[in-house]
C-alpha cells in the first residue's frame, strides 16, 4: 500500500470517484472530509502523507484557507482540486505553498503522477530543511 491520502471534497459522488481512483492505483484514503474546518482538525489528528483539497467547499472555510492553516500547523503537502478556478482564485491559492492542481474531471494517470511528484518534492524539501538545522 502506498501513502495515506486525506481527500477534502464536498461533492459526495466526486469524492467517491476520486477515492476509488486513489485506491485503484494503490493509495490508502485515510479520511474523506467535506468541510474546511473539519479538514483542519482531521489533518492534525491523523497526519496524512498528502491532502487533496477542493478549492471550493460549501462551508465558511474554503480549501485555500483550510490548506493554509494545515500547512502552517502540520507541514502536510496539499494538492488543490478544482473544476473551474478563475484567475483571482488561482492567484490567491498561489500565495500559499502547495504542490499543484488537479482539474476535474480527473484522469487516473494525472492523479498518480501529480501525487508522486508532490510526495517526492515534499520529501526533498523536508530533508533540505533538516540538513540546514543539523549540518
């Protein structure tokens, strides 16, 4: 089994489709969350290896705000998920550290490749930070 993924998507059918795709390529979905506030709490509790976060969530906290809090608290890599992000939303998302975008509808090959890239990049960055702290 590959890495543990937390999925944050408020559309149930989309969430189930993505979860099936993730499991089919060998990832373990450790949680599927529908709100930004719940995502922040759950990320702190389960500490997944990676989060796939829908930018547009139906509660008060959108995916960008939730991701910003999660990254500051836990340093978990985030990949944004969106169907149609306008340029102002993309600019807002680009102000925080993230590891790319998945555009709905998602292709399984895109899903696996962006996750692999994000996890590798995060691991390299973590090693670099650690080596700077402990030369």
